[in-house]
C-alpha cells in the first residue's frame, strides 16, 4: 500500500469537512434551521472518522516519503514533519472530540429530544477549535513538500 498517497488523500477530507460543517452548523443555529444544524453535525461526525485514518497513516506516510527521497531529503524537512505531527495530534484530538459530541447530539435529536443553548454553544466552540487545529495542521503539512511556501511562512503558525 502507498501510505503517503493514502495519508494525503485522507487528510484533505477534514480540511474541507470541518470548515463546511462549521459554517452549516453556525448558520443552522443562528437561523434556527434544524436541517442545517444536523448537516453540520453529520459532517463533524464524518470528519472525526476520516481524521483518524489520516492520523494513523501518518507515521507510515513519513517513512514512505523519506524512503523515496533517500539522501535528497532537505535538512529542515524532518523539522517540518515534526511540527506537522505535533499539530496533527492536537487536530485529531479536537476533531475526534467534536465528532463524538456531534454523534451523541444526533442520537439525542433522532430520539426527539431538544438541545439547550449551552449545548449548541459548546459545539460551536469545539467546532471553531477543531477548525483552527485542522487549518494549522494542513498548513504545516504543506510546508513539508511545498518549499515555495516555506520562505513566506512561519512554522510557529
């Protein structure tokens, strides 16, 4: 199996699902449109499943990437990989937590229960936190392969 390809394929889904889910969720809550809110929650649940696949293929993707490059690895590439891994751990935790909470809420809603405002506020905060961690992780992942953006970027981002 080509783990670098699998990892890169999987990790693009949360980069799309979390922002779209956040937008749908927030608009759904603000406009009191339950269908939009549920769609956002569903995207969060799906992103939590996919991010685990991306996270657990990361180590093998790194080894495959380094094996292909061999002695052509740029000196700072290992550092960029390390920063990406650190961000990925936090993103996987944040998105998985958001997915678990979203799944629980969808289950309660399916049983006809209503959610109170503090629940929606909590999900909104978790969604924004997950969004931030996913975007930072994606940025740091891009720094590994895209040397053209390294000079215009800060790793501390």
